[in-house]
């Protein structure tokens, strides 16, 4: 297992690579070119510049999160082949600098969805929050709230340029069902996976967040059965998963340790996040400590450990602590994620000792 950290890049993240170097056990940086919109060309010199910087600080740049998929591909429009060619070009370029895994998603219009970026916990910290009833509101109202709440920070999946076209996007997705979305995903994978096999780059799809349809839009990576269906679309070791506990966790019927055990040989990248789910279906992101939420982080990590997981793992969203929300990207502060790293490594080290019989 390689512990990694998501970093948004120089001059785009309040946390520096020098900060991250001081977190014990973190050896890899999860990165991207965050100014690139879906469908944009990634220039080789930009890719080289970022990976050289990451390596200069002693980290590996093996995982990219994300290379976003253009809506024309998700919609199956005639223009999709051009965007797929651009995607293939990016895969080939990333392989040349040693990238091993690309995390992506296939969620229509919205990426992750929350209704409050700074909901207060009883202890005074605050975190991303989802209020189920608020999703019935105008999606443009919710988009504005998220963009405004992010301040000067860019929010992947909530780019103002895309959100300004919500009416057009919703119209384009009218009539798109789960089956249609699966078919369009299959077409995409059939084009890119042979390239991935040649280049040695694994595609790792991220589950839908939250794991149910919103605003009438289908969500197709949200349960054990949906994952099984996805993996059958193209049977290849290079067609795999980013298994995110925080995305699957709000649906309490998702047995995440069992999902890890069943699909462990298809998981290239693991996100560990905890969520506290309330009786009415609302949920808030909690500390990584298992007892603080509904995700049994110990059992999840034990499932990985029992199967000798050698992929990449990172702490996902954390709470905002000690007032850091004034200076950090929502969900991506320093302190709670660093605590999460140490909690996870403490569990992993204990499991190592148990396995050694000490």
C-alpha cells in the first residue's frame, strides 16, 4: 500500500509540498492540471513541469485525479470521438512520465454534491454536509452556494463556466437513463482501455457521490451491483476502481468491507473518508476515526490488508479544524487529513504486527 495525498498544485493549494513532506508515511502525490476543462489538451511540457516538481520533493507522481470526461462522451453525441482522441492523447502523455493510475468519474453534470460546505459539528469543527430535502431546490441555487462558498479556490466539478450552462446541460441529459449512460461508458472504455493496456496506465472510476440519483439524473456507480455491472463492460486489469468509502458510505446498505473483498483485484486506488448518516438521510463528513461515523474504517482497511493491497490510498475529505476554513479549499484542509493519515497508518501497522504474530 502506498499512502498518497491529493494536492491541487503550486499557487492553487494552501498546502505546499513541503507541508506534506512532514506528514509521516506519505510517499505519493495525487495531482492533476486543475485549470484544464474536460476535453482540453494537456501539454507535455506542463505535465513534465508538475511531475518534476513532485519528484524534486521526494514524492512519486503515479496517480492523476482527475482527467475529466467531456459531457459529449457521457451523452454519446457524434462529437464524442474527437474528445476520446484527446483523452487518449492525454493517457499516452501521462504514461511517459510514469503515471500508473488515472482516477475519473462518469457522473452527469455534477461531480460530488453537497448543500453546505461548512456545517458545524458539536465540537466546533465544520465539514461538508448533505441535506436531502434541500436537493429538491433549484440546482442553480445550490451551484451558486457552492461556488460562492469556495471563495477564490477552484472546485473540481463545479467550475463556474460549466455551471453557467446548467439549463443547456439539463436539456441535453433529458431522456438519458442508467442503461444509456452505461452504454456510453462502455463505448468510451472500448476505445481507451486498449491504449491503457499498451501504456501500462490503469483507469480507476470513482463512485457517484452521493450514491443515488439527484435532480432526475442517473448515477451508475453507486452499489455493489452497479460496480459488478461496470466491471463487465470491458474485462481488463486496466479497467478498475477508485473505491471511495465516503461516496458509497451514505447508503447504509452498502457493505463496504465486503465490496473491497469482492473486488480487491480491481481496486487501483482507495479513498478513505468517513460520514455520519442521520436518521432522515442527511449526512455530514466526520473524522476518519471509525466510531465518529458510519464507515467502519478499521474493517475497510483490514479488508485491504487481508488481500495484500499494493495500490494507492489517500485520506479523502476531512473536517476543517482550528479556523483553517478561511484559507483552505473546502474538504481539503491540512490538519484533519493529516490526522486521518496517522489513524490509517496506525491501523495498518497494527495489522502488520498481528500478521507477523507479534
